[in-house]
């Protein structure tokens, strides 16, 4: 029965992904608004916090402006990259010919030129430009989803009480949702902090080396850093490889890749673990499998959401005897005691 249910769920996720992905983005926007709302709540006017509707409006506007600005940066830089495509192509051809001459094997040079030409880089850039531009049209739909989620939130607690009217059951569900929010909130907040730090330091490196479109590469480093394991490697390779295309020599690649990868390693292995702690307690193998699965189901969005989704599954599975074995399998050390909601457990941070 469980296998049948999982099969149906996977079918729905894949077949209806065009419908579900905007809704997932709306939920992500709602989540970011709530997190930013908590930050704005610390600001006071004449000793009093701002009304909640003002805080939410400010949070919604700021997040939408940041998203729109990011999309505009991508569109503008990719468009400029396409304009200069012929120049970059000539520089790359010269580099490959020189590399072949140094190695004394012209067949390798011809093969590399054929492979690079077969990639249809110009067509790829055009596809990126088209898909990114279309995202601007979807912002209105995301706003609608987000607003309705914010409106629905006010009556959500009462619906939980009516759905689970057994003594103490509604309160337990409420604490479970609070624990999910607390755990994922810490992950997103810490990941955003370390990703921003990585992006800023990488931007400085790219400016010093003189790599074109440094702001675009830094933005991609920030975004791809949310993808476990492979994200940071891809984010480092992109500007490093482009530096070869721009300068026609291997040394910019060495400097860009070496320095940015060092930044990624120091922040990822030392700073992030100290700030993050063991809040997620997810097995690295499970994270990798989840990354592959959600990447297959929902493409890049699925890869970005794979860790929070898996963390939510772990917390939920830990509450029920029938699924606790699955929860143990998902953990890094097998400990699920701290995830279980006890009857006498004090209330955790609420979603708000």
C-alpha cells in the first residue's frame, strides 16, 4: 500500500510539475516573507513594533524587488554576453590552436574545437535569456499565490483545531509545525548568510582578476551554493572556464578556480558547520539521493528545495511509530529523540 501511494505521489509530482512548481515558489516566497517579517519585527517606531500588515507588505515588496533585480541582472548580462559572442569565440579558437601547437597534437585541437562548437553555446545563451525573461511574466502569478497564502495563514490555526479536535492533538500538530519552521528557518537563514558571504568574496576576486560579468557570476555563486555538494563546484567552474574564453590563457582559470574554491572550502567546512551546528542531522548519502531525485522531478527548483523538503520529511516521520525506521535511515547518526514531540515538551518557536 505504501509503495502504491509513493508511486502515485511521484507520478503527480512529475506529471503536474508545471502546476506545482509555481505553487512551490509561492510557498517559498511566503516562507521568506515570514522570515523577513521576523527581522522587521525587531524594528520599533516610538517604542512599538510596526503593525503586522505593514511588516508583511514591506517584506513582500523587498523580496520581489530583489528577485526582479536578480532576473534583470541575468537578462542584461546574458544579452551582453551574446553581443560579444563573436569576440569570445575568436579568443577561444586562438587559445585552442595555441594549445594544440604546444602539445604538438593538432588532432586534439580539432577535436576540442568540434566539441566546443557542438555545444551550441550561442543557442544555450539564447535559451537562458528566453527562459529568464519569461520568469518576469510569472512574478504576477507568484504574487497572487503568496498573497493568498498570507491571507490563509490567519485561519490556519483554527482549521488545525477543528481538524484535530482530540484532546492535545491540535496542540501537538501546532508544535510539530513550529518545529518544522524552526529547523528549516535556521537552515535557510544560515545558508543565505554563508552564500552571501561567498558571493561577496568571489565578486571581489573576480573584479581583481578582471573577469567580465562579475556581478552575474557572484549572483550564480550565491544561488547555486544552496545546492548541496555539486552546486559550489559548478558555481566555481562557471567563471573560471569563462575566464579562459575571455583572456585566451589558462592562468586566469587557475587563479579564479583556486581562490574561489578555497573560499568555498573554508566557508563550507569551517564557518557554516559552526553556525549551522547539527540542526538538520541528515545523512550525506540521503542528501545526495534527495538532490538527484528532486533535481529529476523539478529540475533546478527541486535541487534548491531538496534539503528543506528532506528535513521536513525527517521531522514528520520521526513522530509516528510506523515511519520511525525511515526517519532513522534519513539521519546522520540515527538519533531521532530530539525530533519527537513529547506531551510535556515546551512549545517551540511558532511560525510567525
